[in-house]
C-alpha cells in the first residue's frame, strides 16, 4: 500500500490524509520538509516516522499546496470542505456545508 500511495502521489493533483493517514504519507516519504498534522494521539508516532517534518498540533488541517493533512475524522470534514473551496470556490464550499448541515469552522 505504501508503494501505491507513493506512485499515485506522483500524478495526483492533491494528496489528502485524514486522521492517522498522515502516518502512511510519512512512511511513503511524502512529508519530508513539509508541515503536517494527525490525530492528537498519534503526534509522537508521526514525529518518529517523519523526523524532517514540522508537526503542527492543535490545528484541524495543514495545507502544503499539494499535500494536505488533517487531524481526527471530524477535522477531515473541515479539510474536505476547505478543498472544495480551494478547487471550486467559497460559495460551493458553503453550499456543500449547508447541504450537509455542517458549520464551517476555522482551520
């Protein structure tokens, strides 16, 4: 699976991880020199797996341009709506959140 992530990341427009998915990105070598976050219970493990990564605590998601990581599962919803806004505009992200009955918060 790690090789598949690494291979797919080469041609993907964006690479996103939710919760401890950032650990897989770290194992694939995709987080070196970047900033990242993960579930609060896995921050130390992410530090071990990605020693050249700036680990961001207490932030719902971290956008590095192509690679975006989020904290726990609910933070993944915030990140997803952020990406909708990034790709399709704020109005579309707001409409999507309203359809989901979800309140958009700050990163």
